């Protein structure tokens, strides 16, 4: 064979990585693992086998955690938390640096063990997973160092229960553990049952780093252990990565428990190739998008959308490239696609592909737990394989004609995790990127990750971000003791129209006053015991109308921030002009403080008008040829149950940040605030606010909360109402996994309730990766 032959055949001999050290580490541990609790390994209990999917060989036995193990791990984390937090950010940073260094020192051991246990190619474990793990600990060591100065007013949440999947066992651990520890939390982490070994090696590293006992605890076992852990009463924050189905269960199971929750779930991410793309680069991108980790990636570019004019050429290039992908032993350094993580997952993939009547193109794969790179064409948008996450090396493909159609097809999914856009035309790429409903958009790239760049989804891909400043939001809470919630006692008195009151305030929907559908009204009683007015009682139909109006006002989200600011300034001025009237109304309801409350409400409006064009996001420095823009986008339609404590100020404090950031809102004032809210219609009408941006429904929180939480066109629900309402909202929102922000029965000092916390809740970070620099 001469050099020419070699180039033509591109054949390689195998270059296997030695597994000896990793296997020796397992044997050194006795090949049977207990849990890592309070700084030490427990004796193995009831165990199950963990196998290498590539060879079928049993690697070790891992324990199935019992309730007592989970209790012990949570107790250890609780006992360690106070001291860990008090160590201060700078003290904690030292430990995180030590962990980063130890990961680097043992990089090869980690990489080989990961490949053995998960079947991912050693090239990926070695060059991507493990370096990113080290990067994550370094970056968050820096975050710990800067916490006190850069995150004033934020404190640790407490004990975190973290459940991770099998596709990136160590990397997902790092994504969860590093920010939690940096912010002063302690953790109990459960790895996936098929891939526990690198988490146990990490436990060993924690010991070597001298991490205080109880700060990191690792319990192993199946989904039942995960379910028990997340529902445990000693857990303050739950972080989960895995399937949407389990995410939904966790949302429902933790409803009303007062736990913070982030969910990083599935996806069916589009990979959009325009006719002016560099097609060869796009083909290589696609290899990384769908055959990286055998397509077992939540943000895999699993849906190819290619512009009609180049589709044939592109598919030909793609098929040629697919034929050159080497599928086989993941420990071989020449391998592109390794083993599927487990025979069960392989069976799932086979079953899904077997059902399709699309045109299937496959290359070869060895016998065993392998699946060949696969391309499926000729499907309709509604076909199962176009919509369902396959989580294997299977690409589905479809063509489009215009950029507008590309956007439509790309967004035609219940998920919203990531998207790739390929075009050499900067106008096309940057025009399309903001229109894609996804938490991450890569331009002329794919599957790029970094600790500095937030990662996470929208829609049924979950909520919350990992990485960047926004990732820390999930591991901190406002410091200080929350106020107790003061609710108004239910109003007594006859429901009939009080004498002398001839007007019943209506609802405010789509910029117009609307009669309540049910035709019912409620009397509002003043502090003095006298009836002071009547308001309509909104029902589910009114709520639906209000949501439709809010949907229809989408232009507000596209308006410039400058424009939104002007409208909010105008609302402030118009409210100020009628200050006396509003103050008198508040005095009549609460008996005091009307003047000060109106002044505070006006000032709040001015503040958010000021913020409107100053919270657009920032730029993240990622260690690649490019930059990541952290763009703060409006969430969409927010339904909010406003507080009872401050009739006018409470409502304005909720409305103003939401609309300043470009959202449209459906507000339900508290009982006391009902008349202040209805008085506001005229202020809004005269302030150039487009109809539908603010909709106000007077009504019963308990009746409207579940409807709001279930409504598929409401993107987020906020509640500052009673504790039981928080529970209803969290439970009912599980259906389409909308974002929720609830008070769990805690009150607020509404005079102070202003600023970043509200702005962050009113926005979602979209991370846009843009090629930049040399
Ligand atoms: P899964 O979501 O069931 O497992 C992920 C983790 O959650 C594991 O640690 C598991 O033990 C745990 N778990 C399972 N049930 C639980 C419960 N009720 N409460 C708390 N924790 C629970 O994923 P699975 O079954 O391994 O894979 C099924 C499908 O899920 C895959 O085919 C793929 O489509 C998708 N998936 C998506 C991932 C992502 O990152 N988006 C990761 C893994 C799977």
C-alpha cells in the first residue's frame, strides 16, 4: 500500500487507548461501591451491575440507595451547609480550584472510565467532556471569588438535590456541582444508573481535595432513588437534567414544597442550512451535531432543514461523509461514533426507526450495542420522528424554500433547546437567529459549550440556565429574612349593589373594557366597613380572552426598548397627574398611606422605564474562535396574581418590569387592589400603550390560578398570592412546563421590591454563538 492508496481508502489501523489504569482503580475500590456520604464511602448495600456497553463486560457493582441512605446524605449536606457558606466565596474558591486541578491531573483516568462506562468515543471524553469539566470548576471558582462583590444581596439556597442523565455523566455532574458549591450550597447528587462510575471517582477526588465532609454527597440508584431525593423535605433546590417526561413528573412532585427548580430537558433541535452556506463546513457541522456522542445529546441537531436549491447537493455530500464515519470500539482513538449507552436505549432507537415510512439511509455498524449513522428523508412535519426526541445517531431531514419557512419549520416543535444556522450571509444568519425559539443558537457552528455561556431551554425543553451569571440565579436566593405574608381577611357583607354606587368596573382586555362573561360582580369593602365599589368577577373564558389579546400584542416584544421606555414614562406621568384620586382610593381601602403608595408606584414606573433599555444582555468570553451573546429576551405572555399587601404599588411592581422587558401581561389584582387596578384603565388608555399589552382581570385568584397555569399560550405564571395558590400553579404548570415564580406564602416589602430580581424573572437568556475574531 502506498501513500496514494492510503489517502484514497482513508483506512486506519486501530489505536486503542489502554483501559488498565481505569480498571485498576475500580478494582482498588473493591469493584463494589457504596454511596459517598459525609466525606466517606458507605459499605455497599443491595447492588446492581454497571457494564461497558461496548464489550458487555461487567465493570463494577453499584449500590441502590435506600431511604435511609438518602436521609443520611441529605442530613450530612444540611449539617455541612452553614459552615461551607460561612467560609465565604474566597474560601470556597480555593476548593473549587483544587477540584479543577485534580480533574486535570486525573484527566486520562476520568476520560477512560467515562468511555468504558458510557460507550462514548475516547476522543470525545478526552478532548471535550473532561476539559469542559475542569473549565467548569475553574470558572466557578472565579464566581465564588467574586460572589460577595458581584452578587450583593444574594445568598446560598441551602441543600441541592441533583439528578443527572447518562449521556454526559461527569460533565453534567460538573454543571450541577460547581455552581452550587461556588454559591455556598451543599449537594446530594444522583448519577444515572447506567453511568455512575465517574461520579464515584469524583467523590474520591473530593476527598483528595480535602473538601469538608458533607459538602458533596453522591447516592447511586435508579429513578426511584431520584424521585425520593427530589421530593425529600430536606432539599431546598432541585436541579434535573434528563427526559421531558421525568422533568414533568418532578415539576408535579415538588409542587408547593417551596423548592427552587431548574429542568434541563429534551430537544429536537433544528440544523438549518441556507443555500448560501459553506456546504462542506455545514456537513462537518452536522457530523458534530448529530453524531457527537452518537446523537445521545439533548441539544443534538437532529432535524436537518436544508434549502431546496442545494438540498440534492447537500444530501449527496452528507451521505458521502456518513460513509466515512467510523463506528466501533469507543476506546479506539480513531473512532467517530462509539457504542449506544445501553441495550435498552439501543432497543428504543431501533423501535422508533422501525416504525417510520420515511426513506432510510444507513451506513454500517458493528454487531453489539451499536447503531449506524442514519438519515431519514421524506417525512411530514407531523411525523413522529420529526417531533420526538430519538436520542441516537438518527437524523431526519426536510427542505424549505424561504427563510420565513425555515423559521416556521424550525419552530414547529414543542421543544426549544438549541438551533444551528448555517449561512455565509451575515444578514440571513442574524435575521433568523432572534426568530428561533431556542435557548441556544449557534451560527455556523454547533454543539459548542462553555461555562461562561448559559445553556438551557424554553418550552418543553425546561427552564433555568446552567453556566454564566444567569446560571447562578438558580443557586442563590435573595439574602435576608422574607417577610410574613399578610393576606386580607375574606370580605364580609351582602353582595348586592350598595346604594349610591351606580357603576361596576369592568375587566380590561385588549385595551378595552369588557363585561365579565359570567355576569357576576363583587362588592369591594372599604376599611371603614362601607362598600366602596363593585368589580366584575372574571372566569376562565375571560382569562382565555385576555391571553388571546396578550398573544395578539406580540408587536410589543418587537418594539424598541426606547419606545417601551417612553410609554412607561408616559404611564408614570399620567398616574402622577391623578395622584390624589388614586391616593384617596387606597386610603379608602387600607385606611392609610395612599399618598406615599402612589408616589412609590410612580417612582417604580420611572425606574423600569429607565431599565427598559439597560438590561439587554452581555457578551461572554468563551475559549473559542467566537463570542457568545447572552441576549435577554422577553418571556412572552406572563400571567400574574398580584399581591394583596399593596393595592397599587404591588400591581405596578409586577406590571412594570414585565412590560419594560417586552412581555405582555394578564394581571389579576388582589382583593384590596381591585379598584385601584380598574382605575388604572384610563391611565393606560391615555399613555399610548398598545391594546393587549396589559390586561387586567378582577377575580378570584384561587379560581383563575389553575386555568392560567394550564393555559398553553401563557409562557410564565407569577404568584404573590396565598401559599396554596403557589402549589396549584406549580402542579398545573407541569403540562407544558411553563416557567413559574411563586412566593410560597412569603410576603415582600413592596417598597423595596424593585430591580434585577424582577428583570431576571421577566427575561430569558438566549445564548447566541457568533464567529468572531481570528
Ligand atoms: P430519564 O430522564 O429517565 O433519566 C435521567 C435521570 O433521572 C436518571 O438519573 C434517572 O435515574 C432519573 N430518574 C428517572 N425517573 C425519575 C423520577 N421519577 N424522579 C427523579 N429522577 C428520576 O432518562 P432515561 O430513561 O435514561 O432516557 C429516556 C429518554 O430520555 C432518552 O431516550 C432520551 O430521549 C431522553 N433523555 C434526555 C436527556 C437530556 O439530556 N435531555 C438525558 C437522558 C435521556
